[in-house]
């Protein structure tokens, strides 16, 4: 797997900074909105997209044939579509593969990466049901089918209640957020960049998020992209 260049490492190295921070969400219906993640005050950038009917049909067929699919792999930037096609297997739907490859290409371009870590999972339960932050620079997340990721605006979060600070209480009772209306949720098809704790200057400001609860018999197809280590 590739490693970050010296310039990239410098850009995303986290410094100890406990000063109060202002963070916001950036929304847009064009993929260019994702570049807003470079703004210091943005800790989530959301491309509000509608999945084309052909992609939706491809996703449905894929889940019918691959109901328990779970893939974690590394995709090189110089052969993205070939890597995706090979990783998903001969039963994969071409429209889904092409859509994933486009997202990988965008992620590589935006962050000047030679490879990315890709995870594609068919889920029937919440993978990370508690609100948390990630110790990463940044992650792309999109849900191709089913309910999508939930997140909390920075100003609504009492970070002392994350993890052990909850004293074992559920999120709704720990004091982590003020009320149920604070919880925001991506829509199926949305593409989001979630800024993590080790982005430079983002200590104690990584996006707080969790996996959504799924109804009985509901299935979700989730794609995440990370910097390759």
C-alpha cells in the first residue's frame, strides 16, 4: 500500500489544539462542493446527488446476487475501473462499478492520492451504532441503497460525552447532544466527505457521526473511501 507524501503528511498532521472552534456543513448539488472540505470551518461537505435510475437498478441487482457482500481493498489511481471490476467480481453490475470508479477517481484527484482504501459493505444492521469521531484525515461515505449516515452539527455536541464519557448510557441519554432534532442525516445517494480528528487543526472538531438503525429485513449498501496507509 502507498503512504502519504511528505507534503500530504504535513497537511494532515494533527496538532494539539483545545481552543474553541467553529465548524459548519457545506451543501451543494454539484460535485465541486466537495472541495469545500479544505475550508478550515467545514467538517462535512455534502454533494446532494440523485442516483441515476440505471445505477439504482444495478445496485438492486447486485444486492440480490451478493446479499452478504463485504469488501475491503486498496485501489490504485492508475487503474481504477479495472481494480474495481476485479474486486467486485464477475457478477458485479457495470453501472455500479463505473459509479464507484468515478468516486474513487474524484477522491484521488481531490487529495492527490496514488491509492485509496475502499470498503463496500452490504449491511442488515448498524455497523457503528454509537456516535463517534474517526482518527483519520478525511473519509468519503455514500449509501447506494437504504438509510444513510447520521451526524451531529459541531455546535450541538458535548464532546466530553463521547466514548467512555457517556458512562455507558445510550446516545439519547448521555447528554452528548441537546435533543433528537439535532441529529442530521444524509440521504441515499448523497456523497459526503467527513473530516476527521487528524486533519491539521481539526483536533476536537472531527465530525461526530454514526451508522443508522435498520428496520427488520432492510438492507443497506455502503461505500467508504479512505487514504491508503
